[in-house]
């Protein structure tokens, strides 16, 4: 679908490349020729043989197929953890798509999407969260709707808790039916 | 009355298959893809959460994406997913079921008295008595005063080794989706047994559904001054 555009960017590291710009990066690259592939748009791919320990930050969309430990900061971009990707890190991004494994807290300003076979072990903070059937998730989800009340149309809330009395049509105790 | 109940049930339907009088409710089995059933307790449980700002909800079942969306996006809950079924499976596989009560007693890391609601679903049916008691005690401690717990209890004996994912269709409908378990339900808990398990909580509602599931709502009483 995406055609590699070799004429635009060679493998030489631009200043903004997440794989090259990290502030505290201790990368070990068993296959140095594989780590980055620049596509026609601002999008970077970290190959599956790449191991990065430290802080990863940048301003391009990023796909990780390798291992990353530490912190990933892509506040304005989309982070995709590919099926081979294994992340042990605090993750901050605009959107996060998980097809691989993430251990650590994930914060996204737009959306976290855990796909089938994707795994997240950690807390998620994002206004939108999608978890596919077959995905693994253990942790908490905070959709950060501070100041927003659930719409009344979603339900007919009974504001009085049961301890303060039930409406006459809903007597306490056992009911049989339906 | 039965007619009225059925009419209301149909009124809430969204075209999904559901149990009716004409078509007796079958117990969900492994071969069933999924079936939808009415629920009476869920909307009361939700109503109890809506009095709180950003309520903290503990879901003990397997993660269901649409439930996360329902509680998180639509109701503004902070949701904590703790899949107890996986814990049971692991202990069965490792042959350490005798350690399960102790494990469950220390399973939760939340501060006692901080949880607004617990979705216990039907997990107690899969536990032996000591483990069920340990889980019930731990959950009771986690709940805030006035916090609410929703439990489902099968009234039919079944030796089929399946868990059920309860997918929320809307406030009055649950879709039951079965998947393989490492052990079947242990026994049907009687009403009195359930109440004893949650002796620190008060039963506020109990519904015996045609799906052979007893839905029970518990509430933690506020401390008396």
C-alpha cells in the first residue's frame, strides 16, 4: 500500500528521527542495516531485530517491531506496536495501536486501540479505548472525562441508592420473571 | 404480569436473539455462538454508579472491549480489569487450587474502601467454598460505603467447562458468550449461601431470570455513627 520512497529520505538520520534523536538512548542494533525504513510520509519503522533501552521521542508516526524498554514519547503522533513488537515502557502518544506486547502504562491524547492478539499489561489513560476480541488487557482504563457527566439519554439513572429507598414499583427482595 | 414483563422485554430489544416464553431459555453452552438475555440488575448497578464522579469500577471478568467503552466512554468510569477466570485457570493448570483462597485474599492491590462498584459476574460459581469466601471477603473490603456489587449465580447444575463473557448490549440486555474453561461450575449456590458469603454487604435486589441465572445486587452499608 505504502510505496517506499527512496528518493525522499535516505537512511541518513534526520534530526527529527525518533530512532536517532532520543535524548538518552542506549540502542543495541544486532542488525544495523534494518532498523529504520523511511516511507513516503513521516513514518518510521523500527525493525524486529532492534533493541532500544532508554527514551524514545520524536515527531513522526512510528511503528515498532523490535524491543523497547524505557519511555516512548510521541505526543503528536501515532505509535504502532507491530505484531513482533515488545515494549516495556511508559508510552505517551497521540494514538497507540497495539498488535504486539506492551508492559507499562499507556497514555494517549486521542485513542488506544488493542487489536486481536495485542496485549497490554498496564494502565491506560485515553479518551477513547478499543479492545478487540482476543486481545489481552490487564490494568485500569481511565477515559479522562473530567467534568463530563454521562448523558441522561444513556440511561434512566435512579439517583437514589437502594439504601435510601426503592420506588414503589421496585420492591426490594427477590423478584421472579423475565 | 408475565405478559407485561414480556412486552417490556421485547420493547427493549434491538433485534438480537433472546429467550422468550415461546422459546425456552437454553443454558448457554460451548456450542452456542452467543445469545442475548434480559438483565434486570444491570441498570440498577449502573444507576448506583452514576451518583459518583468518575467512579472506580472493578471488573473481574475477562476484558470485553465494548464493556470498557460502555463504562469508560459512556458512563465516565475508571475501570480496572482483573480477570479472575485466568487466575482460576492458572491454579487448575498448576495443580495449586488449595492455594487459591490465600491468593484471592491478597489478589487486589486497591486500597480498601475505594471501589465504587464491582462486576463479579458469575465467577463465584467456579470456586470452591473457601476460595469463594476469600474472594467475597476481599471484594467486600474493597467497596466504599454505599458501593455496589453485581453477582450472577447459576441456578442450574452444569458440568460443562465453559466460562461466560457477559457483553453489555444495553442496560437491559446482556449477551452471553461462552469460551473454554479449565473447570466447570462447582455447584449452584443457594440464596442463603450467597448471603453468607457477602455477610458484610446487604442484598438490595435479587432477580431470578429465565436464563436460570440469579442476578444479585449487594451494597455496602454506610458505617453507623
